[in-house]
C-alpha cells in the first residue's frame, strides 16, 4: 500500500489562520497610515506563506516534516530577497536597516527588522534563522546539515566585531562623511547585491571547509547579536520530557547549532540556549517523542554548547 505522507488536520488549518489575520491587520494599518496599497500585498503574502508553511509542516508525517521547514524557507526567503530586495531595490541587510532608520525612512526593511529580528525573538526566539533566512535557504541545500565537530572556541566573537563595524560604518557614513541617506536611497540596491554576494560566497566557503552549513551563522553573521539578547526571554522554546527521554543523545548529535540539550533537561530547564533556532531537528529525530515546543516564561542565562 502506498504510504500516506500528508494528512490535512482541520484543527491545524484553523490555528494557522491566525497568521494571515495578524499580518493582514499590519498591512491594513500601514495602508491606512501611508496610503501604500503594497503594504497589504506584502504583509498579506507573508501571513499566507506562514499559514501554508504551518499547515504543510503539521500535516506531513514525521519522516517528511523537515520538508515543511524547507518549503517555508523558500516561500519567505525568495519573497524577501527576490521580490523586496532585488525587484523592490530595498537593502534588507543590517546596514540597510540602519541606513533607513537613521534616514528616518520607514521602509519594508525597517519593519522586517522590528518584526523578525527584534520583536519576534521575544515570542518565537530565533525562528527567523531556522525557518526564513534567505542565506540559509540556499546553504541548507548543502550536504553538511549535521556538524561533525563541535564549534571552534572564540570564533563566535567575529560576529560581534562584524556587528560593531556595520553599526559604526553606517553612523560614520551618515554623520561624519555626510552621506545623505535620502539622496543615496537607490544606492542601497548595490549595497544589497555586494553584501549578499559576499555573504553567500563566505557562507559556502566556510560550510565546505568546516563541513558545517551553519558555520556562517555561528561565527560571522551579525544578526544573532541582538537576537540573542531578546531570545533569552522567548516564550517559545524546546523542552525535553525527562520521563520519556532515555538519554540516547540523538538530539544532540543532530542539532545543527551544537547545543547540549541534555545539560538543560538534567537541570529541569527548557532548552534555554540563545543559539537555538527552533528548527525542530531535535524534535523530529527523537525516537521517544520526548521533545516538544512549549510556551511559557523563563530566561536563558547559561549556554551549553559543544566545542571542539
Ligand atoms: S544567523 Fe544570520 S545567516 Fe544564519 S540564519 Fe540567522 S540571519 Fe541567517
Ligand atoms: S533524542 Fe529524545 S530520547 Fe534521545 S536524548 Fe534526546 S530527548 Fe532524550
Ligand atoms: S535545540 Fe533543537 S530546535 Fe534548537 S537548534 Fe538544536 S535541533 Fe534545532
């Protein structure tokens, strides 16, 4: 008999509708405030994309659930980078966000940063990194999904240096070199192309050399600097049920972010690491179905990470 890989569940279908409702509301609010009809299209699309992704992921049988995450990455990543970035000429990178912010320009990039990277982590942790980032949308096609080694100690400091240079660079351009943000608005498109080409090349090179497709996230990308502060308070986190867990360590071996999940569960804590990207890889691989995403309030302090 042919294996059934997808089953539509009415309960999940109804729960998923919350996303179009929230996002359409934001789009309508922006439309009423600015008169820009495209806000309804952009936010409507994003709400529908999240709803489709949720329905598909929930409906797929366990073995195929990771495909739901890949579909989500493509639905959101292609739209954000391809449509808003390449076609809409918005610089969706951190430098673009600063540029628009300091220029007093309320753009899609500004809203994207506030929702996905500043406000979102308080509720959904680093879900952006696990499910929507356009850099990892490409890198996740690479064969090194499970890191063979622990992280390289202190290499993670590079992302803080990167963050400081990006911030100081934009401030210097605007306030020291009088780089008029509004006059150079169009130049943001070229910054986007140059920046992303560099990101993709470096990310692919690091993945190939270190045999780890998330190496760029762990060592270079500046986005986690702020995400890590806010995701400490995230309402959504993974949790291991100690009664079901037999400490087989499969979850740790498969975690793309090298998190020592069992150190948290032995302390009766949820997975409080700010390195968790809520990708659900641990959850899908657990043979005892001992891992669940739960929603409550706690604060992550100590990081338990596997290093080389
Ligand atoms: S750390 Fe950076 S590159 Fe990695 S998924 Fe997050 S935003 Fe994307
Ligand atoms: S995979 Fe499941 S059973 Fe195995 S250690 Fe992790 S939580 Fe426990
Ligand atoms: S702990 Fe689980 S959800 Fe978090 S990054 Fe690791 S595998 Fe993904």
